[in-house]
C-alpha cells in the first residue's frame, strides 16, 4: 500500500469541534485554515496520510446556524466520518460540553485517534485531577482517556497533541502552524521555515500595497470632497472621483482583506477596516446617487461582519448601525424596491445577532421582529418567492421558541401558526422537498406541545398525529435514513403517550412499543450513537409506566431494568449531561413506583429518596424545564405515600403543591393539574380539588394514574363523550389539511 492510499479519501480536511461559547475562536480557526495556502515546495509530497494538498479547504464547522436543523445529528456524524482530522477548541466550556465529548468519542471510534489535534484557548490541562480546580479543566473526558478494547473510554490517562494560544504560550501564528503541521504530517520546523520565507516576500508587498491604497484612497476622498463642494467643478467629475475612491475602498474590504487574512496579519487587516470606516463616516450623504449610498451600506455591512467574526462586538455594532442608517433611508425612499427591502432586513438580522452574542436578548428579539416585518412586506411585493417564504417560516420558528422560553405562550402560538401556514403552502407547491416537509412536521409538533401545555388535549393529539404522518412518510421514502427513522420513532412515542393521557391506553402502548422497537434496532446497528441509546431508554421507561398502570408486572420490570442499564452507561460517559441525568432519574422513579405496587414499601422509600437527590439539583439548575418539574413533583408525592412520618409526608405534599402553583407558563398543563389533585386529595382537601377535577374532565384527561387516585377516593369520573367527539373531529380535520 502506498502512503497516498493509506487513508481513505475524505470530503473534509478537518472537522472543528467546539463549545458555542468559544464560537469566536472557532471562527478564527476556520478562516485561518481555509485561507491558508500550503507552501508550493511541500505540495504533492507523500506522507503517511496521503499527498500534501495545496489547500486545507474544506473545513467542517458545526453549530453555525441560528435556526435549528432537524437532522443535525446525522449531518455531524456524516461530517465526522468524512473528515481527515478532528480539531478541538479546548476550554472549560468545551470540557463540559456533551457535544464536544461525543464528537471526540465518535472520531476515536472511527480509528482516527492519532488525527485529533487540540487548540487550548482557556483553562488548564489536567486541572480535573487537582483538588478544587476541576472547573479549570480544558480537555473533555474523551480527550483525557484512550479507548479500551470495548470501544468505551478506559481509566488510563493520555495527553492529546495541543497548540496553545493562552497568554505567554504559542501565540496565534505558531499555534496555527502547529495544527497545520499535524494535519499535513510534516515537521513544525519545516513548515515554519517555509512560512517565514513566504511571509517575508508577501508581507513586504502587501504592506506596501496597503499603504499605497490607504494613501491613494485618502487623496481621492479629499479630492472628491473638495470637488463636490467647489462650485467651479462639475458635479459629474466629483461623482466620478468619489466612485474611484469607493472602488478602492471596496478593494481594500475585498481582495486586500482576503490576502491579509491569509497571512494572519490581523493588525493590517484591522487598520484597513478602520481606515475604510473612518472614510465612510466622513462622507456626506447629500448630493450622492442612490447607487453610491447602497454601495457604502454594503461596504459598512461587510466591515461589521469582519468585526463580528473577529469578536469585536461593539465595533461590529457601530458598522452595522451606520449601514442601517444608509440602507434604511434607501428602503424608505423606495418601498416597492424588493432588493432594498431585503438588504435592510438582512442588516437588522445582523444587528439582532450581535445583540444576541452580547446577551441582550430583548434587543435581539426586537431586531429579529423588525427583520420579519420587512420580509413580510417584501412578500407582498414578491408573493411567489418561495425561498423568501421559507426564511419567514424559519424566523417564525426561532421567534416562537424564544417567546416560549420566556413564558409568552400566546405570542409563541402566533409564530408557530404562522410557520404552519407558510410550510403548508410551500409543501403543497413542492411535495417532494424533504426539507420543507420536515419543517412542516416541526410546525405541527410545536403547536402540539403548546396545546398540551394549555390543556387542549384534542388539539395536541391532532397536531402530533399530523407530524407522525409526515415523519412516517419521509422515513418510508428513504428507509436507510437512520436520522429520519429516529425522528419517526420520537413522534411515535410523543403521540402514543399523549393518546394515553386521553385514555387511549391501547394506542399509547402501541406507539411507545413501536418507538422502543425502532430505537433498539437503531442502537444495535449503531451502538455508539447516544441519541439512539437515550431514546431506547427514555421510551422504555414511559412504556414501562403504561404497562404497570395497565396491570402488568414482569414486562414493566424488564423494560425498566433495560432503561436503567442504558442510562447508567450514558451518565458514566458524561455525568454533567442534564438530559441523561433526568432520564436516569425518571427510570429510577418508575422503579420505585413498581416497588410500591409490589408492596416493597421500604425499598420504594429508599428509591424515591435517591431519585429526589438526583432531581433537586437539576430543578435548581433548570427551574423552567417542564419534564424535570413533573418528575420532581411525582417523586415527592411517591415518597410522601410510602413514608411513615405523617409530618414529613404533609411537608412533601405541600412542597409539591407549591411547585405546581409557582408555574408561570403553561399552568393548565393537565399533567401538572393531575399531580395537584393527587396532593390535595392526600391532604384531605377534597373540596379544593373538585374544580381542578372538573377542569381535567372537561379537557378529556384520563391518564391511568389519575383514574387510580380517583377510584381510591371513590370520586366519579365518567368518560367525557363530548371530548371524544371533539377529538375525532380535530384528528379528521388535521388529516385533511
């Protein structure tokens, strides 16, 4: 085998793994690598990993988009498999990131441990082993330990290859060359020597060019200003000179910036941008053509984007606001000009993104809303522009999630409904567009989630059923698409458990059983995929609960044991993953409920206490997480039911009631109301529970756990025939749409 054939051809030269908090560093590294030109004398040389290429592009950088992608896991896994090297931005943020750890682990399982290179930007290597300094650790667990023969991380220690940009260490230039030397499999000294020779030649020319362009631009700008204000000089001549000056500025912002970026001369690049910014700020806006103003706005926007990429957020905001002032005036002066409207909407979006990175969420939302309003007006002018409509739907989705997180469910509902209408139109126009179809499913699911939180069970089931039909059709279209099958099993489970809440336990068990079966198949085919493992365990727990409440014994215990084993393995891999910790707690809560049902009160009591010891810190960390709240309240009520101390039991039930009543958003969630009823009845407050019971009956809620509580209290709770008719009508309407 020749060296060139030792490694299979890959689509990407490298995959950059990082925490979103280190996005500025990932952006710098991405640009530095893709703009790097390998020295000509090295190109074509054979190494153990193939011939040295002329360029390092393309580089894959994940988590780049504000809008969520429904198939992010599949894309990332595919990119990892198609990448020659893995570059990890190392800091305390990435060391605690589930995603970074999973990406490193997945790459190691591909047999490419020797192709992992690290860039330390913050923190301290090995700090996890120093007393009191674990929070400073910069290496994720998968970087600190090699794989064992079983494909899991061993207890041995390993020291990854790392470049270091922390103060007093390698510095940006040397750190970049260290990474490139590893990627190319050449000695650092060889690369530095070649780089110094090339840089000396380039920098002399570029520095001279930059100074000449700056001087020329200044001279032309002054000439243009003098000419414009001199009554004796024709206006056309002044305009021509100004265009020449601005053309040179555009060159500075374009080709010259690109060349300076390739040589890592950020000092010159920033000087060029600052000079251009000063030039534009000095120019008048009167007596100038619209074309020239539009050109200025675009140049200012480009300066803002460069500063945003460099992490200079205040400077980026200054550039964007200057661009908005010009573009906004042009758009206001030509409301029927769609390109001008789209240009100002884009700048609003950039400003919103800058606010977002600064942590100013209210301001960010205002700018996203402004961009949305402009796009909506533009849609009136260009009603057939499908890509514009899809972007509007994406903005609706993002705004809906933002407002839902703030507890503004009514506003979130409006955004989600707008998204649904847009996606229905787009999918009707292009039924074969899988991306649009998946987004339509997301729109239905969003509305289903809100409907459930508002106590509208019929609507929730209808929306989930619509999503289920879409996901199933997409999975049937491409049976080998494991990511789509995972999406399908997820909505199977969501629909099934919601149907069970409405009393249709048979359908609920069937949907959850399908989800568990598919998840186990996917887990067997890809044992390293933690999403498949998590779904297999999560839905096994939910299926176990339904089977227990339906009178089963053996099957629930086996399902719970399966879920506990999977979650135990997952949480060992990443003890800081809150979703896995909560899933583990939910499985243990179901185990405690089974112990109670079997009469093992002492065992159930110990198990419930252990569950609360897991859930209490999670709820303190994420007080608005609905799943964590439901599990915590359920655990308190279970522990109260099996404790021998009446005072402690009352305190637990009072705590449960307080937690339920403290909910500010989605307080009509029937799952919360059912737990409230259980607590009130156990406290002997039957009169207070009656209106809540009537509210749940009206909503059609018939979860088996609630029915068991009401039977013990001898409270009549007949089937709500009107709700059943409403459910049939809602499901039928959704199926026709």
